[in-house]
C-alpha cells in the first residue's frame, strides 16, 4: 500500500518534454556522466546517489553510463569547489552535496570558491529531518539530561551541521555539548561513537538512521534528543523540534535559516553554464527516474523516503536561503561563534 501511494504521488512529476529537451542533440549517446558525492561511502548521501545512479542513465536521451565518485571534505565544500571550478561544464558532471552548502555560502560569502546560485539544479530525491543523537553509554536520553552532563560530539568541520546544530543547542537550550571537529565523514562519526571516543552525533538524517543503522534503533543504542527541520517527522511525534525550543523571535529566525536546508536533503545538481537543452534533458531524466518501479521498490526495501522535488523547486529554495537579510546572517554568526 505504501509503495502504491508513493507511485501515485510521484505521478505529479509527469509533464510533457520541454521544448528545449526535444530540440537538444543526442549529446549523451555513448557518453559517461560522473556523479560526484560530497561525502564518504556508506552514508545517506552516498546511498541515495547510488540508488539513483543505477537507473538514471535509462531515462536520459542517449542512455549515458553513470559512474558514482565520492569526494568528501570540508562538509561538502570540496566537492562544490570541484564542480564549480574544475569539472567540465557540458552536462557530463552531476553532484550531490551536503544540505548545508548554501547556508555555508550565505554565512561566508567571501570565503567560498563557488556560487550556489550558478549551479544547475536537477532535482531533489527527498527532503529530510535531521536529528541530534546521544549514544546509549552516555546515559543521556533527553535534552534535560544534556543540560546537566557534557557530551562530546564529533564533527567533520567548522561549517558542517554536525557542529552547527549542537553549538546552537548550547546557546538556545543550555545543553553542554563539546564539539570535536576533524572527522572525515559520517562513517567515521558513527565509528567514533561505537568506540566511545564521542558520545553523540550532532546531525544525522532521520531517513539515514532508519536505512543504514536500523539495529541502533532496534537495540536502543541511540537516543534522539531533538529534530531539526521546518516540521516534525511523522514517526518522531514525541521528539522536540529545535524550532519549538526558541525563546525569542531572533532565535526563531536563526533556527529557520539553519533548518531550511533540510528541504535540500538529497539534491542533484550539475555544473554552471551547461547548455539549457541538456539541463532540460537531465531534469526530465531525473523526474522519470523518480517514477522507476525498481528504484521505488529498492527504496522501500532500504527504508529510504522518496518525496522528490523538481529542479526549479530546488532553485527556489536556494534562492530563498541566499536572500536571507544581512542582519539575520550576522545574528546567526554571533550565535555560532
């Protein structure tokens, strides 16, 4: 039943081929598209990218091959920099980046080598809710527990959500998270918890926990302390939303800003300056792949949510983040520094 409802919902993506796609040449015939994942292997971004990579080529005119390549580093900035400055701009490169990349640029306009407004957005496989979790050996099960006990939280870098979320929680909720940066990626963060090096993880997509770590949930290995998003996950009704913890309108503005990236959960983009006809082909192929019965069945089996958005919808979200007023950006910097 769930599979049938999902298939019905995805039918909304069906639309006539854009004129640009119809007139584009058969550029992709015999070609290979490299799909860059801005994280290491085994995590949620990688899992979604490989799920899509298995079928996407069937739905792009010319049926190109798809090769997935991991490029972790800098909380997604390494891959973003590569796609912006080094990858060819002919439509043969795709990428999926961590959801905080537009937020990172909004916060550090002079310290990035890419412009998120110039990427060509192909679509989004799924929005998500992020969570902040504590490992069972800490004895911390609620936010109230975290106010009375220091927990070491592992992070990949200074601009990643694994650092941003617990840092903001310390400011608005009085928790005592101590963030230690320098981990390579999600797999290393998970291993650090299991080894006892850290006591929690500051950002873990709820869909990824369900799909990649179901035994943690089954065996009570983690406690979910808070969820970060613009609305609660339906199957986490009793876990507080960070937005609900805000005590002032200023805090609500800041939390809305950092939470907006959850609607960019599993985006797919291409490089700047790709000819419009090829962008149209990629978008049409993505929309069709989101209706692929095999992809949907695999997602169901792997407990991966599929609730796609179009490339234009993703573009609109990015534009909204980048239009955040300067005073809100400055207040956010003050909270996070």
